[in-house]
């Protein structure tokens, strides 16, 4: 279920770990987020403490796909365990990662595409 | 063949319906008719015994599976026991039926012609309204062929595993370098792999690859990459170029076929070029856990430069790292994330545990050093086996 913040940002709140069991649902939800007309997009992972490799791939591809469509997808509310995975896979080298939703909103409102 | 006893007779014998006078009785009659049709036509075999184990009813599918017709009625299931299970097996089966009202499992039984077959079985207890057991009903399926097919597949996978193992590099041991590796796939086939090549008189390229995911597909991706490694490493040598070339290959692996339904595959990798003349290593990682560079005094450098996993992005920017080492006094350790992943524990923390074990065991020979460190990691993570493939390479420089 998507949520709109500041009348400008579409937020996907993913509520669990990303595993083999729900990977297809995750793919669908993220595709749905990308299909929104808004160009400021956020994936909120506040309740996620594990992401499998397929999930990492979906996130990476979605960020690239958003960019190709002149949109910005950022990842927010990243827990410590996810941060450790993101450091190893060097996601910060090509996507915006934020510890809190507030920081993500601030970034999108200032820097996001018009 | 003698036709098995009809369920209708069973209902008649038990006077379930005598003269149908009202609506509710007519409903019962309707339900019984449906039950009888199901019983006669279902693909699963059914036999029903009384509480003393004497077979009272069978359906046509039971006869098709076992070859036994009506002559089995009045006998007990012991008639078709295979002799493959001991008394304890049947005791625990009946115990479960009594306690849980149900038992599910596989039993080897014997057809009328003596042929053994594997039977998937569900036994249910049928009670009357006051809870008193009346009958035991067993629903059976012959799964002998399915089991044979599974075993053939298992044999094929074992063979594939041997092929995969044979593709791993053999240790190199000379006066300037000693390289050895260890590989434990979590399932029969895995997506981890390591290789090393002597590039020229004094340079060696060492690579470790972890294709994300497990099983046959990962193993095939792994072998596909494996076939290119020697060419790419010998041609491009430097970490930046080697990873870029590998990325091109993995990225295009499934994307070229537009109609393809296959999902994308990614791999993480660690690649190091060791120059034994200059006592220098150059390296880059692609989404891979840090390489350890351990010195004689126990200091550990974490080598973390690199890029994202290969196959994720069309174009990658690779940062490389550069280190000097003291010859005969340095160990370089590459490993896959299977060794540092455990539910609810931090990757960094687990990495620290692995690092400490390696430092502690560095005076052993390389095989022992790897073996003990991996065993220690199992103990530290309080697990009996690793969920993921476990792969380690140590180079004594």
C-alpha cells in the first residue's frame, strides 16, 4: 500500500524481511511504486532487517529504472543489519540511503526532480 | 478381477439409511451417494479396517495399486507388509494415530505378486459421535516411480558436483607463494567458486566468485563465468579491467534474450593480483565481503575497495586498492558470505569472529588453518551447518 507524503512523495512501506517467500510480492510492489506518476519515490525499510540477494537486485534495478524515467527512488529508515549489507554491496555508490524517513523527505524535497 | 466391496453395502450393513421419510434423511442419503462415488472413483487407494485391524472395505484404486481384490477383506494389513520396517516403526505409527488421530508417512509394502512398492500413506481414525473409535482409514498412493526419478536426479547432481569440484584450482606451493582453497556447498550444487592463475613469472591472479542463489541455475552461471576467467585474467590482469569485463559478461548473460523468462543473476567477487617481485597486491571487490590481509604480528588489514555486485548495473565504476606486504610474513584470506551470515547476528560482528579465528590459527598449515577457522565459526555462530555455501582461499605470501 502506497502512502503520499508532502503531496509530492510516494512512499512504499515494506513491512517485513525480504526473502524467497515474498520476493515476487516485493517485486510487484516496487514496480507499482515505479509506475506512479510522481517522480519522488521512497522505499521505507523500517521493519526490514534482512534482504536476500534477489531483493538486493530488485532494489538496484529499480533505482536505475527510476533514474532512466527521470524519477528519484531513495531508500529510507535503514536498520543497522541492512546498512551492513548495503556497505558490502556498495549500494551507497549509486543510490541514496537514509537512516530516517525525515532525512529522505528533506533530500527529496530539496534535490528531487521537479 | 473380483470387484472390491461396495461402500454402499457398508452403509446398508450399518443401517445408515433404512426408509427415507424426511428431508434431512434425504440429505444424508445424498451425501452418502457422493461419498460412495468419490470412494469408487478416487485415484488414491483406500482401505478401511475395524479397530482390531481387520480390513473391512477397499476401493478400486486400492486394487489397482496392490493387485489385491476382495480376498484381502477379512485379513489384516500385515498381509502386504514388506518386511522392510521393524516393529518400532509400526509402534510409533500407531502411537501417532492414537495420539493425534492421524499418521502421515511413507511405507514400503508388498503387492500380491510379491513386488515391493513405496506407498505414501495417511491413516485417520474414524470415531462416532461419542468419540469411540470405529474404524481406521488408510489413503495410499504409489510413489515408487517418483522416488526412483528423484534418486536419478540426485545421482545426476552428485556427478555435476564432482565436475564442479574438478573445476577448482589445485594448490600452488613455491618459494614465493602458497595458495590453497576449501569449498563446502550447502546443497548438492552451489554457486561459489575460486580459481587462481600464474599470469607470468612473478604475478598471480586469485579470484573468488559467489553467484547469488543456490542450486542448478547458480552452478551453471558459475561454470559459464568459470570458462572465461583464464582468458579475462591473463588478458586484462588489473582488477579494474577484469571486473569490468566480468560485469559485461554477467550483465548480458540473460538480458540478450528478450523473450527469456529467466530472472537476472548477480555475482559477488573478490579479485587480487599478487606481484611476488614487488611484494605488492592490487585488488577490487564486487559486492563481496572484505578480504583479510594478516601480518605475522596478528595485525589485520581489511581490504574493502571495489564496486557493486556484477550483473546488476550495465556500467560499473571500480575502485581498486593497493598494499605492500612483507614476504613470508603475510596471509591473505578470501571467503564468501556464507561464513559470516547468521540469523539475528551482525555481519560485522561475525566477520570479526572469523578474523580472530584466522589470526589465532595462522601458524598452522593452510589446510588446517582454514579447517579450524571454519569449525570455530560454526561454534561461534551456534549453528550445526552453514545455510549458504562456504568457501575460503588462503594465500601465504
